[in-house]
């Protein structure tokens, strides 16, 4: 895993987008303090998923309100699934797993 940013850059209940190896990754800090990471672009119409609403289980795209499970990436609204990435925090740094 490698550091891509700092945990305090993301307030609880929000997401941020990071460029990693030419890929855009959305990292979400859930209200329980845990982190999730998915592809940053909605597969439906390219919406910015990091700007979507989240709860402890799902993200809603801000453009058309399509929903995905934040842990598995599975669509909850009939769209293609999202790619999810392993993510964690150590020493205040956001650590992202391999993108392949």
C-alpha cells in the first residue's frame, strides 16, 4: 500500500478524488471513521462520485442518483459495478492498495 494523501483532508461523511497512476480514485471517509475507495467516475454518465452523498453502505452519484455499495462496488440501481480498491489509514496517511 502507498500513501496518497492525509486522512484529515477528508471530513467525515465526504469524499475526495485523488489521481493515482493515471487513474482517478474516489476516497470516502464514512461517519464511523472508516474509509472506502472506488473508481472516481460514474460508469453511467461520468459523474464525479466523490461529490456524491454517502452513508455507511452506499454512494449516490450526484448527477442521476444511481447507487453503489461502497464495500463491494455492486450497483444498487442497475448500472455497471464500480471498481473498489483496498484502502486504510496509518499515521494519519491514506494508504491505497494496488490498482491492478
